[in-house]
C-alpha cells in the first residue's frame, strides 16, 4: 500500500518545514521506503505499518501545537508491492520517455 | 478529533453508493457521532477510535475490490470535543445567520 | 459537478471560522446550491461556475493571509445534476433507512 | 503557487497510468515546472496558469470516462516562487542531511 500524508499545525506561524523534519525522522526510523515530495511524504508498506507511521507523525506534531490538520491518501492494491517506483515507471512506459520526478 | 473520509474502489464501475452503505454500517456500529456528507463521511472521536473505523471501512471495501483509494482528513484540537456541530455554529455566529447544512 | 473545498490560512492563529464565513458569503453570492459540512463546503454546478467560486474564496483569504492551503475535490459525472442530494439518498436506499446527515 | 493534483476515472478498470500519461502531456505542454510524484503531479506557477492545467487534465479525462474524481491541493505563498525545490531543501536544512526524494 502507498500513502501520501501531510501534517500541518495551525497557529504556529506560516513555515512548516520544522514539523516536516520531525515527521521525516519518524518515517526514517520506521525503515519503510519513502519519498519526500513537495506537497507531502509518500510511504510504502502494509496498512498497519504505514498507519503507525502516520499516527506517530500526527502525535508528534500534536505535541508541538494545539491544532493539527493531517491529510492521508491511501492507494491499496491487493498483492501488489513496489508501487512507489512502479507507478511512475508505468506512466513513462505509456509516454515512451522519461518525465520529471 | 474530527475526520472526514471516503473509500473508493477502482475497477468496480462508476457507482460507489453500495460501498458507502457498507462503510456507514461500520460507522454506525462504532457508536461514534457522524454525518454523511455529499463528498465523504465525517466522524468524531479520539484518534484511535476514529482511525479504527477508517481501517474497518478500508478493509471492508478491499474485501470487495482489488484496488481502493481512501482519503482521510483529520482536524485535531487538543482538549476540544463536540466539533462536529460546533464548527458550523461558529461560522453561523460570524455571519449572524443560518447557512445551508 | 460536485466540489468540496476548504481554504485554510497559515500563520493566522488556530481558529479559521472567520475565513470560512468570508467564503460562505462568496458561495451564497454565486447562487449555486451548497452545503456547509464540518470539514469543508460542498458546491454544485458546472466546472467553470464551481471553480470560479473556489478561485474567489482562495483570493479572498489570500488577501487576509500570506500563506493559504486550499484543497478541492471534484466529483464530475457526465450528464448528471442534482448530485448534492442524490448521493446521500442513494446510500439511504441501499441501507433501507435514513442516516445522519 | 504550488499545486498537487490527481485525476482518476471511475468505471474504467483499476489501472490509471494511461490517464496520468495524458495529463503529463498537458502539463508538459504548459511549460510550467512540474514533478510526477507517486500519488499525484506537482505543478508550480501562478494561480490561473496552474488551474488552467488542472482544468485541461480534468476535461481530457472526462472525455475518456463518464465519471472523474479530481483532487487538487494548493499551497500559495504571497511573493514566493521556486517552491517546488525549496520546500524539500528547507526540510533537509532542518535535518542537516539529504532525504529520499
């Protein structure tokens, strides 16, 4: 399963990079494959492993702010793994060329 | 904490109401306050109670389809409950009138 | 087409109801059918009418804050109108009873 | 302004890469900076330029399917450009090391 998530505190100023940095520490500690994208972090793993990372990040930022907006988007395909790279490769195959990634 | 979520199967036709109905059964069985909105279901409760409902819905629809896109948006305020009604009331107070809801 | 959107300013404190109230004024001025839901505002209309409302709301809040996160989710069905009520009715028919809405 | 968007047809099978490929053609024709991420496409530009690309992609996929779910998330900072690279750099500076991206 692939998940993209973001955790944004309200009332803590307009810069959020320090909170993203805290989340990346938690993501890296999980050992799951991930990519930091401009609008969110993508993690791959089974449902419970991925959602445990999301929970850890949400709780970490809740410990630093009194209101947090967390968004999570899951793409779950039965019996499919390695989606983090394969989805982009599949688009490149359709286009017959490389894209910016 | 307030959560809005939707669980959409791919490859199962363009109508999704039967899958939403399955999810509403799970939401109602949880006993948590909820609202069915046109674009998703809103549930209120503590983090683990809400995410247990989301997990149940995701797994139920995964049992009926081989690919599922689930989106979840959390709004968590420390020490605040009763948000499901209060957020709309707060907007109505600012406007000084009732809105469509 | 149905759209749910939210417009959240960063760096303006943790309460956002005054910004939602500004957006509801713009939505109501459009004359489009809408519902204020706990996690976003749902508007129905053709693509350009709906996105013009979203643009107006985004620009209004950008005029009040230096950073804004806007999320929009569109559900577009060819030749289908009246979705704002029909989606919930369709779920109630599947369940054979009324739900909380 | 930075936008991440995805355009998913319902009722067209569970693979969506051919639709993503159509969208990437439209994104590339716009000349705007972009990144194809595993869960969506990120585009940078001013509001109207970016939303014109999103409109083009939505309409293209609507021409191929009778129901389309499009999600768009905007991050707009007044007087700030070059966000597509800078957001990730800012997190790396906070962490003092490179991340997977």
